[in-house]
C-alpha cells in the first residue's frame, strides 16, 4: 500500500506543479538551407547542402492561471554546406569550401491550454532567437599543373550575413499528462527576420520559413 500511496501523492503534486522541465527532440519539416548550381563559359559554381534531420534541446514551462503558460526552450541543430568553383582559362583553378556551424535557437512563447484534465490541446506564439556558434569554413584551392594545393580556414565566410537572427514563432500541439510526465507533441512554424547565409546570385540562402515537429517529455 505504501508504494501506491507514494505514487498517488506524487501524481497529486505533479497536477499542482506550476513548473515543468525536460527534454525535447524533433525533426525539421523543411530544409534549413537552399542551394543550387550555376554554369557559364568560364566554369561553374556549385553549392550543396543536406539538412540534418534532428533537433534536440531542453524546455521549461511556467503554468499560470486562466489556462495560460509561458515556455522557454533551448534547441540545437547543425548547419553545413559545401561549394565547388572551377574557373577555366590559361590555367584552371578549382576551389572547394566546406562550412560547418552549430545553431542554438531560443524560442519564448506564451501559450493557452484548454481541454480535459488528461489531454490539453494548446496554441502558442512568441519570439525566437537563433545564433551560430563554432562557425568554420575550410577552403582548398587547386591550380591545374601546380604541385599541390593550398588550404586555409576562416570563421567569417563571405556567405555569412547575420550570426544571430530573430523571428516570430507560432505553434500548436497536445499536453498529455501521464502520472508524473507531460508528453507534448507539437508543430511549430518560425518566420525569421533575416538570413544567416546568403549569396547575391541566389545560389545559396538560409530558409527564412522554418517548420519543425517537436516532442517534449517534461516532469
């Protein structure tokens, strides 16, 4: 009887708990970066990228009266893209770049919850900040008939426009209460105000429309 009593007591405390905290995992619903290729008589410039299909992080929510809540998250994802440029002439030069960066997103949302005691659908809106950390670009240049190639690195590549950007975020989902746990599947859309990366000829740009599926597990 004692374990059952403790379990019921813990569940009662969780119901009255005004603050929850836990982990979030998810996946992007669209590509982070758009990339393409350009060809001309003197050579070509090719950009390539792939979106890492994961988002991980932490989330905390403060429950307020009148079915309101405030949520703050810290989410992590990874950027990378590559470019190959070949210039033909008396000599042919090929330049290959590899760019990698970590991105940390901090959404702050006001939420309204409604529904039954066990399942609470919710909607939310707020602002989000996204900042790049550990940005590095490696550049390798090879000249035809030359002996070897040259390699360099930079933390401020020419494609970088804004290391930190801000946007507007909206979302909707469910808060499912299972004893001590809150299971929170949701869909979010973020419209960023500016791009992290951009190339004037349109071959590379960060997608300012971001969709994500997230699953939160909080106590």
